[in-house]
């Protein structure tokens, strides 16, 4: 499966020398939110995610990053009112991923590292355990990929972890792509790749 031409994405790693430029792109509301984070890591993650999204949207809209009408309200998916575009932001450690499309889009970024062995029970329905065969002899890695697929869909839906991943049904064509069936009968396509020890996953409605 190849990504539709309608989807563009941007991967960004934290660089201290770029921080002043990234800060100059933020809106007043984003500056207030940034100042409200106590932990340095949380501030960097927020700044990095907004920088990745603004840079990507600027290319799509033909404006400078600080002119992008990105609305970032707490506990809500970011929006770009008046543009017809949807955006999703994900970050892990000091890396961020942003995705943009003219239809709903979800992005997730997961570091490949040891996870609690019981995580698969939270991520996968028993009917989905057979999916682990796509990943050979590394079930821990498999669960991270499956988690990324489902989390991307939940972010695209705007519900995040308020919905249990087990309520989504994942059907993989290969280890890197497939579809997710929702309880209402609709489905989303999912695609992922690996880079520098991270899984980058994107999701979009199948009948967009």
C-alpha cells in the first residue's frame, strides 16, 4: 500500500539551535500553553509538535509558518479553520511527527523499546492475536506496531485513549499496512514505517 497523494507528513527531531525560530512561529495561545508546562521535556515536545505541523501546513498553504491558522486547544485535536485541511501531531522523546490531509487524518509515533508483557491484552482483542505472525519471533515489537496503528485511528477520530484500542478491529495485509474496522461498520486504512528506532503510523478513512 502506498500513501495517498492527498497526505503529506513531516518528521522533526529536536535541535536546540532551532528553538528560537520555532518559538517565533507560535500564536499567543500556544505561547501561553508552552509557558504552562513545568517539565522541560513536555515543553520541548509541545514546541516540536507545533513546529512540525506549522512547517508542513505552511508548505501546503503557501504561507510562512507563523501565518498558519493553527488552533491548539487543550485536550482537543489541533485544527486549521478555514483551510479545509486536517492535521494530526504525535511526539515521542525528542522527535515529532505531523500529518496533513484534506480529510481526517491520524498520526502516531512510538519508540521501539521493551514494554510491559501484558500490554498486548490491552491493545489486541483475542481474535487479533493471529496478527502477531506478521512480525516473526518478536511479539513485543508486534504489539508496538499494532498499538501505533490503532492509536493513529483513535487520534484521527479525535477520541484518543478515551476509547479502548480493543474496540477497534485491526486487519493487516502486511506488517506495515492494513485497515481498522470500527464498531459502526466504517473502516480506516493504516500505514506505518520504521525509522531510527521509532514506528511512524498514519491512518485515514477508507471511503474519504
